[in-house]
């Protein structure tokens, strides 16, 4: 046993299992083993008493008297062959032919008599080694192939597309043995005389016969059948329909520029206005970048009453916002963590409430120094730093630009719109922070620099910003005021930022931000209780809340069993739900026709599988979508 407590044997078994899983997935990609498990070994329960098992239930030996055919014994695999395999193959190695070599390899249905060799009864099929005959549901054999004995490897292939079966011997194809096979058959072997021993290979090892080449031939046949299918109607009608499908897909997902160009080039038109598409695009990008608070506020402003009428949707969005707070990506957390420690204590500021603008304490930002230059009044006035942060006002949320500062996210307290503001100040007195330090601060909040840079660029690049005058004030006599062509100097704070710790921290390690997150969690719990009282139990909401709160049970949520929630890919279903709700509220389809067609096709393939139509294995949507 090694230092980790794992024995070499256990390690080998784990490696073998991984290899088996990979091989089976490659051979049978269409099989969902949660619904239809593949045969992986012989069943210790589904066998006759004269059969013994060893080698992880892969090796079978005979332990009966073997006097006559009444002493025959068979065993089935653990599961039937799923139709979604399309083509299924297994091999059996003859370890010893025993006394007489009365061995049968084949297939049988559940419930067949196991005191018989395969092929002798109804829904039973076998190839026997002593005479080389095939037996198809009868005790009378037909001449088929050569005999087999010790050292030989016999393969059995079931073609679920044309319902046939053929065998191989030592890698050589012996031809079709059976036709018109029923579905739900089990791999089966039977023995009859002492000393007979065989061992199965259900994919644990590479096969002797090249079954993958045979599978590829049938996949190509299936694809040719699909591609040569004659579609009724005129070609022009289908072309127009396909163009409309593409157009509605682009519009649905907010690709407004592409949708407009495509519509003009094909003569298509779409119902929704470009402005509306851009609004949805804006909201989607906020969600996909983890800025849920802004996404919710923007939705409420642009689509009044939508979330109020969809309480469960709002609750889902709020749960996602809590997760993004843990992740450090929500605006409420990112803004507070990047603000200068002293800026929130500006005397007279109406926005200095800890709940609105918590300062950054804790271990992620170190050695924060404030160098206050008091040029005009002699007062010591704390001012905002040059780091990107979110400035709260009570306006109406228009996108505003004020000259001077580098771009800064701006949240309207009333409606949550973004603006890019730059203060007009005397540049000689500014203490700026380098781009690398800014990226470092973003890394502290989110775990990776590249993700934040990409998200911020994506949001700002696609949002249409309006130029309107704005007043930026921090509640001090030395605040910047760009009005009527005059401006006053601002005393700026310089921040030295250490490189982040390798381990990500809750809310970026910012204690006031953590307190805000916990307060938000209490409000979310209260919302859950209110929803339950008004609408009754909702298991989806209950699970969403439990899963979100469970992140707080771990010191490192990202590497916890619930850490998958923090993966950016989990934002996508939330984004899709919100986008669909917006569309539905305007009388537009909540799903584009393309996605409906894909969903219908996927379900059709699943139904084909459940009904034993083997060609479903090679009718892969991914082959056509990529």
C-alpha cells in the first residue's frame, strides 16, 4: 500500500475501469448508461448452478457432471444489449475446451431456460464449438463455420440496424449467422462437459477483430441515407424556410448586427426592433459576465413589471446573484472590493452606507496607502481611487461620460444602468494605477485576470453609450464638478497592490463585502419564505437556495462538491430563461425554431432507441451541427 492508502491492486483496477469506460464510450457514444447500461460482465444471478465465475465475473468454468445434454448450463451478461449501440460486439477466449468442447456462444432473451446451451430454445441463438453449427431457436443445428477449441477467440457481433448477427474466429469474419433478431438480447455462453473454461471480453481489452472499421462502414451508410432523403416540396420553399430559421435564431440570441446583415442579404425580415434586440443583448452579456445585480436592475428598468410578474424567475436570478457574490463577480462585490478604503468615509457623502459601498478590508489587498494632496482648501479630503469601481447615484441610469478618469462602471441606484465616467482633473497631480495592478485587483475578485478583462471588454464594447453631462461628487468641498466649463481639483488616493494569493477567497477576501453577501442571503431566505406562503412549495426554488447557501459550508467553495455552481457555464441556463421570459412577454416565441427542431430531433432519436431502432446510434446531430 502506498502513502496515499491505495494498494497497487486497487490502483490497477481503477486504471482498468477508466480504460474500459473510455473504450466503451468510443465504441458506443450514443448509449446513455444511466438509462440503458452496457453489458460489462457475466451475471452471478442469471446462471445455472453448474456454472462457476472468477476473474471479476469474466471467466466462466463448468462444474457439473457433464454426462449428457441435461447437464448443460448457461449464463447471461448483466444487461441486455442497448439498441442505441447500433452495432454491438463482444469476444470470448477459449481457455480450455475441457473434455468434449461442448461450448456455445451467442445470445438469449431474459427468462430463457439456463439448463440449456444457447440456440436450443425460443429467442436463443448460438454458435457451437464441437461441430461448428449455428443454432437458431431449435435443437437442430445448421452448418455455419469451423469448430473452435483451446486458444481460439470467438467474436459475436449484433447489428441492431438490420437485425443480423455474425461471428468471428481469431479476427476473421465468418459471415452472417442469424437474421430477424429480436431486441433486448443478452450475451450468453453455455458449457456442458468438465474442464471447459472461457473468458469474455466486453471491451476490457482491445478486440482481435477490427469492429471499429465495420462500425464506420455502417455509420457512412446511415449518413448517406439521411443526406439522400428526398424532401417533399419545392427547393425554393425549403430554402426560404431555412433562412427564416437562421434569422430567428440570430434575433433570439441578440446577434443584432449579424441578424440585420443576414436579413438584408436574404430579403428576410424580423418582428423585433433592433433597439429591443440590443437591450436583450445587453442584459444577456451582464448575466454571462456574472454581473447579476446589474442584469436584474436593467431588466426591471427596460421591462417594467416583468420580474414582478415572474416571481420564480426573479428568485432564480437572485439565487444566481448570491452565487456570483461568493464568486466575487457580482457588481455589488466587485465595486466595493475595488474602492479605496477611505473613499466611503467622505464627510457628508450620502452614499457612505456600509451596505451600499463597503470598503475593502481583509487579506486580498495589502499595503493600501493614502496620499492626500490638498491643493485648494487645506482640508484632508478622502477621494475615490483610480481603480474601476461602481459609483451609485440617484439618477435615471443614462449612460454618461465625464472627462478625466479612466473608464469606470457606474450603477444607477434607480435603474442599474452602466455608464463610463472620466473625471476632468488637473492631470499633473494624478496618482494613477497601472493596468497590470488593475488586472491584479480584478484577479483577486474573480480568480483569473483574463476572464475579467474579457467580460468587461465584452460588456462595454457592445453597449451603446449616450453622452450626457454628469456631476460626480463624493460629498466633499474638494470634489470634482465638471459644470459650465469649470472644474476643481480632486485629491486622489494612491493604492499599492500586492500580487494576489494563489488561493481564491470568498468575496475576494473583503470583509464588508462578505457582510453584504450575508445580508443579501438573509433577504433571499425571506423571499423564499414569502414565495412559499403565497404560492406553496416549490422544490426547484428550495433546491436552488440550498445549493447556493451550501457554498458557504466550505473554506474553498471553488474546489468543493458544490463548486460546479461557480463555473461560468452555469450562467447560461439562467441567461436563457431570462431571455425567453423577455421574448414571451412581448408575444414572441420563447425558443427559436432551430432549437425546437434540434430538440424534436433529439427526442426522436431517443424514442428510436427505446423502440429498438438501431440506426439511431449513427444518426448523430453533432456530426451536422459542427
